[in-house]
C-alpha cells in the first residue's frame, strides 16, 4: 500500500524513545506527547517552517499531528543548536493511525515530505 500525504508538506519526527520513556542516556524525559514531538530536533529551520504538519511517529504509526506555528532555537543548553516548535494539535486528523513505517525507516529521526 502506498502512503500519500495528499500534497501536504509534512515533517515526521520519530518519538519512540521519548514517548516510551526509554532510559537512553542522551535523552531527556518529557511529560506528554506534545513535549515529545515538539523538541529537540536538528532541523533545517527554513525547511521546517514550510511544513503544514509535524507528525509524531512511534513504531511506524502516526500518533499525533500538529500545525507548527513557530520554530525557535531551544533555550536548553543541553540541546544547543537544536530547534523546537510551538503548535496546535489536529485532533481529528485523518493521518492519525496511518502506518508510515516504510517511509521513516532508517536511523534518522526526521523525514521531510513534499518539501
């Protein structure tokens, strides 16, 4: 089955480790799925700002979808040079539950589509 984002500009971020609170040395525990999805990413800011949606992906499945409103460098010195966004959740998104495992496989936690 082919996955389509219907021309939407999408930034997918893998949140498996932070969402599951895995004890990974370089990670910081986060209190909710929004915090897991919105920060701390090595993104090209200009490219990320073009995204219509940011999708949090866990185990290859879209868990949550946000409309990013603003990308900023994080103030957290532990993650200097990385970005985070402020956004609004799209609770009724048709993308939630979509299997995108084939699109996001590999080690990179970030994937851009249609941009």
